[in-house]
């Protein structure tokens, strides 16, 4: 192959790759503006996990879906910026709670909601953000 044909082929492949990526980039920008669920005041946190005692002496994993609903705009901005701190506080609290669960024990959703709400208020420095729990599973 001569150099001119190789150059044309490279340019064509680059152009095709750029065209293929354009719709994906456009969709990614649209996804950022669109909220998944819970409304504009809701901040969904990544799934929280903690290790628990499982059956037959094995370890199991407790997963908790959580988010915070914050009506106050300034507090919502703070909560959004504080997501890493919230996750760290929630994870630590869940690990301490999970270490006390025996094999086959069911998690107490009311207790988990209370202690995670307390962590939310502590991390944000004041009340006003409502903790919402989703699914709690032990696997």
C-alpha cells in the first residue's frame, strides 16, 4: 500500500469513530440534566455495603440503598458536595451495626433509618435533609 492510501484509511477510520461517539456524547449530556427519580430535591447515593455473619460461619454482605431529600437549595448544594462524607459516615455506622448481627438475623430498618438520619444531620451540620431508605438486602 502506498502512503497516501494508508493516510486516507486512517482519516476515514478516525472520522467514523468520531461520528459513532457523537450520539453517545450527546446522550450523556442529556442524562446529566435529567434526574432519575425522586424529584429534583433528591440525591441518590451509591449503594452502601457492610459485612455480616452469614450462615454456616461464612460472611455475607448487607447492601443498603439510600438517598437524601433536601428541599432547601443551599443545604442541597452542601449535601451534594458532602456525598463522600455522607457515604463514609453511613458505611461506618452500617459496619458497626452489621458486626452485631448474628447469622440469620434480619436487619432493623427503623433503627438503620434513625442512625443514618443522625449521621446525615451531623455531617451537614443541621437538620433539614430527610434520609430515605430503599432496599436492604443480605446476600
